[in-house]
C-alpha cells in the first residue's frame, strides 16, 4: 500500500511504525475470511482491510477521528485472526493500537460512552473495586429492565456469587517442591483474581510440584492490556512500568528464568512491552528484556515436562483456543498436547479461529456483537459433546460459561488435577482412573 506521510509526520515514532505496517498491506483481502465482525456483518469497513483504509486516511491526513472511523475501529475485537491469515505479515495489532490512541486523543465520545469507558478503566484493573462493583451488580440485576443496553449487558455478565479472595495473590515466594529447577515470577492479574482465584492457586501448585520456585513480586499488578486496548496509553504504560520495575528487581536480585502468565490476553501484552516502551530511553531496554523473558504457562510446563500421577481422568475436553494465545502468541498445539499427555481426551472446536466475543472489555462495550459471537462459539463447542471445556484466558472462560452448561475450566486446573492436585469443583463427580 502506498503512503504519503510527510517527513514531519514520520518524525513521530508512532506514525513511523504505522507507516511501515501500512506499506506491507497488499489489499489481498485474505483477512476478511477470518475476521469475526466481517463474518457477522459483511461490511468491508468492519474487516481488517477496511479498517486499515480508514486508519490510513485518519493518520495520513493528520485528522481528528470521525464518528465513522471510531464506530468501525470500536467494533474490532483485536482478536488478531487477521495476522494469522495475512500472507504479508502486516502487524495489525500495532496499527489498531495506534489508531485507538489517536481516537482517545482526538475524538470526544458521547457523555455516557466516556463515563462507561472511564469507569471500566478504573474498576477492572483494581481487584478491590472490581469485587465491590460485582456485589453492586447483584442489586442491579433486580432493576435490569430499567438500565441502558450496555449497563444491562454488564449486569447480566456478573456472576451470581464470588469466591473468597485468595492468599496466594499477595507478594510472597512459593518454594519449589524438591530440587529447584527454575525460578519464575507469576503475574497474578486483576480481574482473574476476583472471578476465579483458583486459577492462580492451581498454577502455583502445578509449578512448584514440577520444581519451580514461584515469586509473586512486590509492586506487580495489572498488565495494562485493558486500558491499552481502550487507547489510554499513559495509564497502560504506567502499569507496564510498575511490572517491569517489580520483575527487574527480582531478575537482578535472586534471578528469574521466566515471567509466567496464565491469562493469555495479559501474556500477549507483556510480551509486547518492548514495543510499547520502545521510545522511552529510560525503560526501553528493561521492557524488551522483560518481554523476552515472558512465557505462557503452557510454554513453561512443556519445558519442565509434565508428570501425570493420577492416570487417565475419565473426561473428554473441548479445547477452546483463546485468540490472544493462538493469534497473539502463536501458541496453538502446545496446550492440547499437554492435556493429552495428562490423559484427557481432547477435541477440537469447529471454527476455532473465530473469537468467542470476550476480547477484554468488548463484551461490555459491544454487547450485541459479543453475544452473537458467544452463541456461535457455544454452539460449536456443544457439537463436540465434550464433558468440559478448557481455555487459557479468563475472559474466554467467563464469556463461554455465560452461555454453556458444561464446566468451563482453565487448562492449568486440569493439568494440576492430573498431576496430583485437587479435582476442580465443577468436575467433582468425575473420578480419575488411577494407574
């Protein structure tokens, strides 16, 4: 694609990076076949290729974002399926993130939209506020018929009850069981800590059982993904720097072999810290180092070597491949291999490349499209006749479970069970066949 940015525009690092991305696009349209919103809506402007044209026009002209551009960029899930499909290696992720930052800077949204986004940006990354808001949502359900459409969707997604907060999420060190083979820092996350703290507990049990010392570092918190994808760059960068400082202190202290992430949406963002902070001389090198050190939990378990001790659990698992894992991190076969090694019968889900509609805050900001994608995903999962669903991202787990009766679990919960941990509560009736 030809571009015509001026030399003055190209002096801006964001414009320079977007220019390189735009020039790689050859207009082939392969991305349209795998874009969830184009599959649903059939509108070229709701495809990656169409959005690329809108973003090019906005950035190249130095224009404030228009309502049309905002509408179609907002509909993008950032599922990154287009990047898997693209034969020209167009980094759509960096382009759409730049567009969102430009929109945040130049476009004045309607008042209710601004308020909603600001509330989400403040509440979701803060476990205390998030827990409090979910308790309020119980009351909100009584008056759901009176609420605006988006607020009604938010209240509907709130769980009926919340598990108690877990002690594992506070800063501390979990010693390796037996000989220490690795020392890793684990991101405990924000929303996941509230919605399902057992995921972190299962991750720690799994890692320590396999010889890892696990550090929950002082000062580490939200990865910044939620606000980053809302275009709030300053907030996202502040959160990234807090994590980088916390993990660098551990790296330079007793050392780290990896930063382990068990929420793939967070993992995609943390692995990209080097790019996010590339123009900040005080942070660029440290950000790149932390990004290179970051690994999904399945990558670490593959290196450690899974040691099943419970034999073959009598459970068939439908594996849902989170977009941020398969498209963002290019991790596809590994989780299924580990589940198979653990003794589970693993089934693929039809249309596995299509997003479930969670996508960070997407199911809150675009509830109608999100619900359509969820229903499509749930129908495909149901067709497998599996006993349970496994996935590697908390957003997917919440989204899918809102429309499915089968147990929906994090991959690590199943791996923990198969290697000597407790059976997940939702599978309490399924007894493992001991070897």
